[in-house]
C-alpha cells in the first residue's frame, strides 16, 4: 500500500498537497493541467523531492527520508535516461549493478532475457543511438523489468511516440507490471492513455492531488477542473 499522508510540498509560490492511498498492483493514471504538479507528485514518491510536511509510506513503512536508490520505486522518464556511450547490455546491467562493474554470467543472462521480453533480443551490443525511439523505450522498460521494484513511476515516457506505437508500449507496460505485481503510476496529458491503461485516475489540479477515482466515471462526469483542462 502506497500512502501519501497529509503530504505538502512547497517551492516559492507553488504548493502541492496529497492525502491518498494506492493499493499494490493497481494501474493509476495521473492527469491534470501543465504545471499542476503531476511530475512533482512522482518525484515525491520516488524521493527526488522532499515534502515540507506529511509522510510517504509503503506497506506501512515510512520512507519519507529514504534516498531514491533505496526506495521500492523504478522510474521511467520521457528521455529514457539511457547512457549513449554504453551498449544496451551495459545500460541494463546498471539495474543489477548500479555502481558498474563486470556482470556475472547469471546477470548477463538476466539482461538478455529482459531484452528478449521486450522484443530486443540480439541487440544487446547496440548503443542507444543505433535504435529507433520505440526501441529505446523498450530498452528503458527492460531496465525497469530488471529492477523488479513494486512501484513503477512513468513520467510521460511515450509522449514522443506515434499513436500506434504508444498503444503498443502501454500494452507492454501492462504485461510487465502484471508479471511484477507492481503498482503503476502513469503521468500523461492524453485522456485516451488514462482510459486505455488505468482503472483509476488521480486528478492533479489547483494545488491538490485528489484521491483516485474510477477512470471511466471521472471522464463521464468530470469535475470543473478537469472540464477546463479538457476544454469542455
């Protein structure tokens, strides 16, 4: 259970508050206007930002002061964060050995398996620059698979992809998350992403990350803040 308990973050004139709970294994979309705090919310969960008040808990354990590398969170960014000078094998190997170093035969096999799982079998020697945008997204997802953490935080990772390829990637994320039993938090500007991917949606607007509600119900009867965002 991920709990954001009376959480409050401030920076200058900006503030964001959240008081909500998300069970393991759920697929949750996070939507709202630009600048409302969607990415900020993920950064608070992942530990890249520190709240001014409140707590972040996972399975009842307070991890508010826990550094990002010690949290049960794997992040997938829009930029994919692949090192351009490293092969896919070495990029993915960092999920198993964050400090670098030579992989064992077993670890190398795990990397190859992860690449196979996302449709990149046989490409472990390639560098990111030799891949298409879709292949880079798949490689970043393979790295998440290797991290095997119970929370996947996706910050618009497929925004630069075309509609058909984005649908493929969202379907692949669903499969990978199902294998891991992971809670998935997907930030998106596209309501169709939320409808396709998420059973529940968190609306971030006017300084508040609202508790999750059923995605279909939210879009069928949107509150004023969401109607304004959707241009209705």
